[in-house]
C-alpha cells in the first residue's frame, strides 16, 4: 500500500517525465491513461487497426492459430475467401478482423484501407522489391514492423506477408538458412518465431516484371485520379 501511494502516477504523489516535456503530476487514473494514450498514438502512429484480441497479440494459439493457418493457406492457394466475410467461426473472425475490415482483401465491397495497414503493407512491399536479385533476411523487416512507428503484433504479420507474397506474379524463394523451403502457413509461422533464420530472394527477371507492372498500375491510378 505504501509503494502504491508513492509510485502509482494516478495518485499524484510522483512526477512523470516524458522526453523534453514539462514534468507532470496526475490526480486520477483517467487523466494518466489519457496522457499515455496520446503518447502511444504518437509513437505508434502507423499501427494497423485489428480489432481481435486473440489474433492481434504476439503468440496466437489454439483454434485461432489453426484458423490463421486456414486463411493463410487459402490466400497462398488463390482460393476465394469471401465466404469468410460472414459467420462466427474462428476463420471468419480472423479473416474479417485482419483482411476484410482493414481493406486488405481485394473484394467489391471492401472498406477503405486504414492508414496503419497501408503503411505496413508498403513496408512489406518495399522489402520484397529490395529482395530482387539479393537475399534479404526477414529479421530486417521484422525489426521495422515491431519497432517505433508501427508496433505491429506478430500474430497478424504472417497474414499480411501471405497477402503480399501471393500478389506477386511469381512466388519468390524463401530460404531456411541455405535450404529452400515451400511457402506454406507452417513456414510463415516458423518464420514469425525466428525471422533471423529465414531469407527472401526474388529472381531478377521476376522482380523486373513486378516493378514494371507496379509502375504501370500507378500510372493508371494517376490517370484515373486526373479524370475524376
């Protein structure tokens, strides 16, 4: 009780320092939580909004791990996932919270993509393009996604990786150290646990074609915006 009285910020007996701002005291939990929320929103300004507490965590387990695997394999196999837009199954919950509600899955009725998701997918796409003709370790990507600005929970990263990998015209090569492995939900799960052991490589020819098509797509988008 004595420690709580002296060290809980919301009781007003201790001072809170943040960067170069003035020292602050708080009179209750509500004002302290508001202060924290504003700081986290600034620090993690590009965090994807995934409203599922059993998926948007570091370690996904049980039925939601199996559901995530189902969704990932469906993406990698090019299966239609729109059947998961409704229903209460774990697969539907995973799909809606991570792909549909964030505007990631390409469907006629998809919502607008939120800012955080857009920035995370851009980082993944940049990593893919930087792997053209050169092996890149996934730990480089994870360091960015888990750090300042993004703060992405690892539970959703395999889904976003699968969505970008399958969008490529040719499936890239993933290596476990020096051994080439098939791109499956199991491999993406293992990669998620030990990104420093996995590498990505995209053939130069495939990468050049991908960059050309991306540039072409951006050109058409610019023309559409001008026309509208």
